[in-house]
C-alpha cells in the first residue's frame, strides 16, 4: 500500500508540473493557430487535467505555540495520539476561563488577547514538554496528556487540579490584577473500545459543559450519561424561554446577605435559576441575553419580584423578620414608564411594605447618559420607600454626582475587587478606596462575591457593612431558606456561647 501511495504521489506531482508549465504554452499555441471552438476545447481539457493532478493539502500536526487554532487543526494534532491510545492511553482536558465573555466585553480585544496568551503559557508550563496544548479560536484550551495504565482517577484529577492552580494567581494586565477560575472537562481514552480524535474532543467538551453548569471552577470527568442529558436539555431559544417563564421553571433562588459586624441576616437577593427535570440548572448567562433580545425581560422581572415578595411573606409567617429582599432590574425595566406602577401593584397584592423591597441597578445604567424615564423611575421607586442598590460598583465608571443624583442607598462592590483581596495588596487598596468613598457619601457597602474566609475577614477589617457570597451560602431554593436560617442561627448561638 505504501508503494502505491508513493507512485500515486509521483504521478500527481508530474501532472501538476505539466499543468503549470507545458499546458499553458500549448494552449497559447493552439489559440493562435486554430479556430475559437478548438482553442476553448483544448483550454478546458488542459484545466481539467491540471485539476486532476492536484489535491488539497493535508492538515498536518503543528509544533510550538498553537494559539487560535480551528477545529480541523485540533483534530489533526490529536489524531496520532488517539490512533495509538490502545498502546499509550491519553487524557484530554478541555478548559475554559470562567466569566471570560463578560470580561472581554468590559476590557476589550487587546486585553483579552494578552490574557489568553498568559493563560496559555501557564497551562503549558503546568504540563510536560511532550504534552500537547492547543488554544482554539473559540477561546477554549485543550491539553492532551499521554499516560500509562497506572494513572488512576486520583492521578487524573491531580493533573486537573494542577491546571486549575496554574490559573489561580492574578494576571497583571494594564497595571491591575485580574483573577479567574478554570472549568475543566476530562475525557479518558481508556473508556472507549475504539477511540477517534473527534470522539475524544466531543467527550471532553461534554464534560466541560457539565462542569460549567455546576458552577465556576468545577471539574468533571466524562461519562456516557452526559451526552444523553445534553440531548434532553432544552435549547435556549425565545419560545423555549417563553414556555419556561409561563410554566414557572425559571424561578427565584435566594442568596443571603449578613451584617459584617453582628452576623445577623440582613436580607436575601433573588437570583434567576432555570431548573431542569434532572435537577440540573441552566446558568443565567446562558439565557439572560436571549430574554433581553426577545423583549421578555419584563415578564422575567415581574416573576422575580413576585417570587421575592411571596417568599418574604412565607418567612414572615414562619416567624422570621427579614429586613429586605433584593431583585435586579435590567436597563429595559428602567426604560419602561410603567415600572413604578407594576412594582406598586405587586407590593399591594402581596401586602408587603415598600421598604422590604430592594431594587438593584447596575452601574452601567447610571454611568451613561440615562434618559428621563430612567431617572424618573428610580426617583419614583425611591419615593415609594423601596431601597436602591448600585450593583457591580467599580465596573461602570459612575461619577459621584450621578450616585448622588440617583439617591442610591447602598453600593455593592463588584466581585472582581473582592477576589484575593486578602492576598493581593493592590486589590486591597482598590477595595479600601471604594469603601472610604462610600462612607464619605453616607452610603452602606455590600461586598459581594466573598468566596473564602480570608476574603470575608479582610472585608470586615476594611469596614464593609454587609457580606454576600459563597463563604456565607450558595443560592438556596425557596423551600430550603428557612432550614438554612435555622442552621445558621444555631451556629451563631454556639459561637456566642464560646
């Protein structure tokens, strides 16, 4: 077979050379000395002969830095390893930086390019020289690691942990530290009777999707049920979302906010969750943009406010006096002239005082030139007695004048300024500056995205008023909130007794 291939290549090469040199000369000669019909026939025949002598070049594996590669290059690089996987097993790690899309929209293309190059270098440095690391054009990383039969599950997860830890330190871009977590999906060639590069990549991507649905910084090993669950998940389309909203499959989950000094529960923030029949969830980032583009944010916001007020009445009847419950407003909501009437109607319907409802607006809304409707709506809601929180503070470049103008009650320091604040002096100085400014303006400060005890303690030392994040609790289903509050207060009483 090898001899035939070599002979075939030689014939094609000679035909190609003939088509590029002799045939054009022959065509010109015929064209000058023959009728037009004969010249066209000879020219067409020569072109067909040249095409037969050519064929598309094969995509060959590349070496060195492999940034921004297409799927074809990805498969070409992994195909030799997949073909030899029966002799030398291999692991494929599919990876993605969490929150990259939002970060790219905020900091731009050049900063993103620099970030991805640094991330590639870190991932590459965490592996051996003969391991293959590829970064594709859709901003995913792949690492193929050849192992032996002694590499068990613990060793596989240890490699994944090493890759995640390589991303943990801050990335220094434009004079500031930026922190990311890494979601990882793993496919093991030993789990297949017959391995192909395409199947290995598809399996690793399925595991990565499951990891991302489970939260930031998660890692999952591929199993066959992941493909089945992926097929059963509804597509994030406008009609699917309309059905989900009507059937109340998208409902509010609640994340607690506690007092930084006393530890008392100050309130809960309502967060949208699209729940599936198998108990998994579709993250908000997967469907919020579809809601906005299809004009369904009004229905979504009304459902969130209704869920929040209904839950508050349940807690009240169970003997829990929670000061407030927060709901996020989108720019589309604030541009709706009927927003105050909608909120007032729901407050009357559920017999809840206006001071209980806290409405969160993102800083980008007031950082730009807000229209008169937006200004009027915020003023009306504030005069009704609703609290106004400025969310994601530090990301929208809002001026002090605009904060005063919009009668904000609290600011919520964005998670990007809280992450690693106990370890990074630059992060600590930025957070401290924002807290000092808010205190000078007589505004309360909420630190959101507090994920570790170290970050929690440091934020308390800096003087924030409230804390919110995974170090306190993950978002809770409505039916689990009371049980969490009971367990939390038991812990508080035990601490006080000590």
